[in-house]
């Protein structure tokens, strides 16, 4: 079961890197140019749903396996806390996409400088929490492999961002 979840997390990380590409495009969008490219943001939204769904399952399995003993209460309360925080972060990410897309439609470049936050600061900690919850006994015994996983996760997001970001000349 855990191997299947790890493969699902790998798939979600691939989706997340592609979402980072979309955030990179949003972060460098020419607000005074053609805005017809914004229609492709629906694909980013669909990737977000898939990523957050896979992460929700991984987080719930981690709770069921006792992956977060530092959280208060039994498994039910822990599940509610984890899914509640996960949902709030998902809503923040979605609303961030709406906020930046709306700014582009109104030719306001100000919010674009915050696109990197939605590409990195929101999804990466959730991935790390899911990985920790699923493998909290394994990680301390395999620090090098765990560090490589974290580096690859961050690198995938940065590479996605850089592929989508178009530098202003």
C-alpha cells in the first residue's frame, strides 16, 4: 500500500512541477499584451485538483498509520486537523490563481510578483508533511535518500517554474 502511495506522490510531484510551470507563466505574463493565453489556466486548475486529491489521500493514510502523534486527539480529530489545514492551503492556492489571473485581466502587474509563493511555499510543505507522515520511522534511518527526495522535489518545482517563467527584456 505504501509503495502505491509513494508512486501516487511521485505522480502528484510531477503534476505539481507542471503547476509550477503554470505559476511561472503567470508570474511573467505580459499584462499589456494578448490575454487569450489565460484560457489555458483551466488545465492548471485541473492539475491542482488532482494534486490536492492525491495529497489528501496520502495525508489521511499517514494519519491512519499514526504518522502525526504530535497532533492532539484520536485519529478522527487528527484527520480533521490535517484535512482542514490541507483544504485551507488548497483554497489559498486556488484563490491565488484567481487573484493573479484577475490582475492580468485588469492589466495590473502588482500581484504577479507573488506567483512564486503559490508555486513553492504552499505545495512543498504539504508534500513534505505527507512524506514525513508516511515514512516517519524510515526517514531517520535513511537520511541521504530522504534528502535526495527533498532536493528532487524542490528541484522539480524550480525547474517547472523556470520553464514557464519568461524573463522581461
